[in-house]
């Protein structure tokens, strides 16, 4: 197969992530490059094997190119208020636009990608190249001519390509050459279906485009954000919507796998799943911008995914709530920028991360506060969770960042265990729910004493990543947001100052210093964009508004021309890195914009739920350093 596909051949450098736009239908998604090539597409779902995988290899691993024959100037945009991508090619022969979108569907067996080339001026020679490779670029399909174009089949998967343009095949690639004149439209449709089922067709491309446009604009009009950054917030919300799996309400962290956190490195993970870690921040991003229906669907996905014995609560789930996500490597893909391995599945599903209990309890409390539809049975589940947390909160774990090094007593994990009990107490008090509140108070206070005694380094005047260490961690920036520290607590200012000294590089925040932390992976990584948004939030809570706004503007400047962000930014290469587009980054953008727009943004809403004591009893003794936990 390697000889057939050329997988061992050298290839050109990968396109920058900044070159890609995202289209989707809330079941799957595709990445469209600036040059008119769809280089990544998984069907029928986000987590299905890719049938265009050039993003992690080369054209021989699957792509779909529609572009002018002669080079020229290229600009692009999303049609306002939509997820419909329009690329404008200006050549010496004339001007055309390429409109890419995926019609909306609830049915995994009816996944379509529509591409419409429209002549604006002149007569532009165009070329279409269609290389379909199922199973992440490995499987060459059986292709047959049809009166409407072609059909292709490989095992369980089948695709129909519809077009009135004559198609020809050579070297296992489908080609078409055609000319588009002013006022003309030439369309192509890819229709995916299971190979044992009937094909389906988009009968009217113009009407499909019209209906898709209307739906997106109606959805966008629901946004209630009225701050100074409406365009950026709206694009982030549309991106978050595109990452939603409509049948269940789950939200994938990103539509891609194995985009490296450092070019050429091994920090390459599959993000096409839903993380408990993201739950509260996602809920606030949706609620604060008026998307209650999406927030309720996300809350219900969380409850379904997490249902079961509390001891079996996982870090990450599949988009339908799947628990088994075995991590394997794909040997035939060379990886983005030759960054190996390419991974499918995520081993983090097997880890212990105690912070997820706090995130889940916080999210469910926020849903109650927002008066989402009541799910009374969830309270029984939450009480069972707390019984488990009471027994395990002192256990060593892998932390929020899923480190693959030795388990530790991570400060953030202990803080989030505190959050779990605190939110239960608040829910019981505010909503008249039953529970052993006094016992919960005793456990909450014990966790607090543990954190301030063992997680604070007086020499650094800062909380640290884990007990017994002196490394810092950007997750400490969340302590005031979750209410563990008040905004006037000097330990907050000290922790922010320490993070500025040690984790702020070229104006952006690292999760932690990889050279100081044994995370079991090794190698460097870029600045984690969500953490940089958290620093802007901390600045706002400290009243340092000029710095908060300046950092926010720098972060906005990292978006590509379509308003999209990856997981991280490499300040050396000056490129976006990590999976793309990254939901957590866009959630951070939305929440920070809301925080900067008024006094009751998400950070204030989370923090005002509790007013922690800052008296002598919860301070580390003067002159002490964080010591080992158990």
C-alpha cells in the first residue's frame, strides 16, 4: 500500500494552521485551506476515520481541491453570521468565488459537503482534484462512473460525487478542468452514506445554500453579548456551535487529531472528544451569550456521560458518551510537519483527575442558578459523587493537564475538590435540597486547610503546581474565579506576579515550564491560549483593567483572518500550534470578553458564590515552603 499511495515519499511542508477555515453541520466538520483544498474531513462523525487526511500527510492521503489553474490573489471570509466559507480568487483571467458549506442534518447517514464556484468577472479556467482515501488516508476506494459523476466505496463507507462537469480518472485521482464565466455557477456535492444504504442527493444547491444561510443567521441573532468585541465573540460562538454534536449535545474539544503542540514534536493528541474539564467554562460561555438551549443540551450530555458509579467518572468521553477511547498510533501518516506519532483515541480516559469532580459539580450548580430545566435525579447522583470525593480527595492524581509523569498532589485538583463540596453546600442552601451539609462543610474546610498549608510557597509568595514542588502552573489563575481566593487576597496578587515572572513568555502564558515538570512526555510546547485568557481574567479581578484589555487584544491578534484560534501559539515560529480550531481557546475568548464587558462576567459569577475566609487560620505559617502531601 505504501508504494501505491506514496506514503514513504518526501512531501512539501504542511500549510500553516492559519490557512484553514472550518465548515460543518454539527455532526462532522471539514478544514478548507486558503488554496481551495479540503485537507481534513471525517465522516460520518467528528470521531470517524478521515477520508481526507492531507492535513496529517500529503495529497496522497486524501484531499479535495477546487482552485483556479493560474495563481492570483486570494481573500476569504465567512458570510456574516454564518459558518459558510467564501473564498475569492482574483486572477489575470477574471474573478471567481468558491462557497463551501455543509447542509444541516440530524442524520449521520446524510452528510454532505457542497462547493459552488461562482463567476464574478472574466472567464477563469479552474481545476478540480478529488483524492478520496478512507481510513485516515490508507484505503483506496473502488470508484465507478455514474451519470451524475462518480460513486466510491470502501468497506462500510461510500461517497457520491455529483457534478455536471465532466470527470476523468488517472493515477487513482479524479480530475476535472472547466471554465467559469461571469454570472455562471458550477457546483460539486460530496454525499457520504453507509455503503449498505441508499445514496442521497442535494437536488438544489442554491436552495440548500439559502436555507443554510437563513438558519445560521437566525441562530446568530440569538446572541445577547453587546460588548465591544461582538465580531470576535460571535465567531467564537459559531465555532463552538460547529464543534457541537447535535444528536447528543456533546461538544468536541477540536475537530482534529495530532496537530502538534510543538512543530516536529511528539505532543500530538486526539481532541475529537468531550472533556469534563471544559464543562463549567463552556456552560458560562453559552449562558452569558443567550444560548440556553445549547447550555441545557451540554448539561444533559454531561449527566448522561458521567452516569454510573462515581468511582468510574472519566476525564474524557466520546461524543455519544462512550467511555472506551483506546489510544493507538497510525503508522502510515507522517504527521503534520512530520510530527509523529499520529494518534487516534486518547489515553487520558484512563487517568485519575480529581479536578473533574469540582468541574462537574460547579457546572450543575451553575445550571441550577441559571434556572435551566430541573433534573431532580441529578442531585442524587451529585450526593453519591461527594461520598466518593470525600474518600479520595487526598489521592495523588494526574492533574488538569493530564500529565503522564508520576501522580502528584496537584494544588488545582485539591482546590476543585473544595469546589465540589462548596457548590453542593450552596445548592442545598439556595435551592432547599437535602444532604449532610454540616459534614460537607467539615470536609470543605479540611480541604481548604490542606491547600493553604501545603500548596503555598511563602518564598515565592505564590501557590505552586503540586505539594512538595516549586514549579508554577497556569491553572492556579482559576483560584479566584472558583471562589477559593478573594480578589483582595495578597496570595492572589503574589501568584499572578510569580506566573508573570516564570510562565509569561513573549506576552503569552505557558501551562507550566516543561523543562521543570516531569510530565512523562518531554519536549517543549507553545503558549496555551486558554491560560492567557485566564491571566486577562485575573488582571480584571485585580482591577488591572489596562493590562487585561491589552492582553486580550494581543490574543485577538493571534486569530487567523477568519477569526479562528488553535490550542496554542508558538512565539518562536510565530504560528498557531495544537489542534485546530480549539474549543477551549474560543471559550476563553468569549468568557474574557464577557468579563471585560461588565462586572458580572463569568469570573465574577463564579467567584461571588462564596466568600472564603482570609484570616490567620487559613494562611501558611510565615517563612514556610510548600511541603509534601501524603
